[in-house]
C-alpha cells in the first residue's frame, strides 16, 4: 500500500500478554482487523478504526494473527487519515488462507 497514513507501527506489548494465534496468511492486500469489531457495521452506522490499534495494513502472504482474524481489501474501506471507515460486517477468516 502506498498510503503513508496507513503504515505499520511498532506497538508495545500489552501489560498482560495474550496467547498469539496465527490464523493463516492474507489472501489479498488490504487491512487485517478483528471481525468482531465490525459485527454491527452498516452504511447507516459505520465503524471507524484506528491504524495500529484496531487494524493493520497487510500484503498478500503476510501472517494474520491475534487479535486480527479477517482481511478487507482497500476497495471496501474509506480511508480517513490514520483511520478507516467500514460499512459492512465480515466473517472470521475472510480473505485469510488457513495454514
């Protein structure tokens, strides 16, 4: 991806370490996010997510691991600076190739 607003950022580990689960590899270029965060997303009630906190940019072949479990293509999101706006739900493992 060429948008510098959506660059990967180093994130400090949480105080309580959680088990890291690798779900698979991204099947497409886009953004990895937790599907649960979008369970109520609609056109009337879009969900806004922050890069590095709620989603990360990925390229096809990148590992998808907790807390992310789905990948959306850039065509299905609206970029707003370092944030994205999503208007639809997504199922776990969407655009993720299982290992």
